[in-house]
C-alpha cells in the first residue's frame, strides 16, 4: 500500500501482509512525532505529486534491492506527540536487502517528496526547514 | 486563459492557494508568480530576493513537473495549467 492519508494504520497487519513467499526479513520504519517542546505537528502535502513520487520510490527500491513487498504510508493533518508520521514496511529474502531498501526509501522521501511539517507550539508554530530542494536539481 | 496557482507550506500561509487567475497569452512563469505574490509583501519577500529573482531554494512545478528556476522567465503558461510554488520539502 502506498498512501498519503490522515488516518493511522495497523502496523501489525502490514507486517503480516508483507510476509510474501520467499520472505526472510521484514524491516519496519516508523517515524514518530518527537516531543521537542511542541504541542502538535501539522503535515501538508502536494498530494497528487507526492503520491506519484512515493510510487516511484517504491518501484526503484523494489528493483534495486529485490524487495518482495513495500508499504509506504505518510500521514498528513494534525498529529500529536507520539503519533506515527511515516510507516515504511519492506520485505526481502534476506536482511541486507530489507535494511538497505528501507533506508533507501526514507532517504529518498526526505530528498524529494513534496511534504512539509509545521511544529505547533504554545507560542505559535515553525515550519521544519527542508534539507533539500525537490530532487535537488534537474527533474528525475 | 485561466491557470491555477498552488502555494504550499509557508508560502501558502502568506499567499493562499488554489488561486484561479486569468492571464494573457504569452505570460511567463516568473511574471505570473511575481504578480500574484505582490499581493502580500511578506509573501513576495519569501519567494523573491531584493533583485526580483527567485530565491534558489524555491521550487516550481507546472502540471506536476519541475520547472527549473533558470527557465522560469522564459517558460510560458498555458490555459488550464496548474502551477505550484513551494519551499524545500521536509517530509518523513
């Protein structure tokens, strides 16, 4: 499942579904709203473009690391401390591919998927500065 | 002809989003965005430097495809285009 949505997901169910024939390892990445003195976090996406980018990253990771299954769920809207922001579930025949595939996906999301976070505090809010431009240069 | 402009994140807060606007044929990307952004000096200052050039971190898209900043002044917009303007991404 590749999705941008407000709702949380059942990670246990995703893990169960990721155990395709030939699976030897499942790696789960769960990005969480950290308690940095904030009250909530607000996430915004250019949804149509972000969803296509996630699909592309999932395909690249599948091809490059021989993954058997990929889920990427990025949540948007208002989230409180401790809530899931991003869940990535990958399965592969062996752990090196599963770890590497998971790492590839999160790093690519950070680089180029049009999603933004605003940390809300008692005094207002601050946009989390992006580390990269969208794709960092010419279109991919 | 009519185009839609979508600002995101900090730019959206300053300038709004899903702005439908009528433009003359031959209007270029940069001049269109500058015209819209001038409606709020803080919004303009977030996107353009003092010389009127895009800040290098600004990201432009036309119908979901990246437009390079160096090409924006010579890229015309067409009827029905969706134009997106946003700051560096920070997902994950």
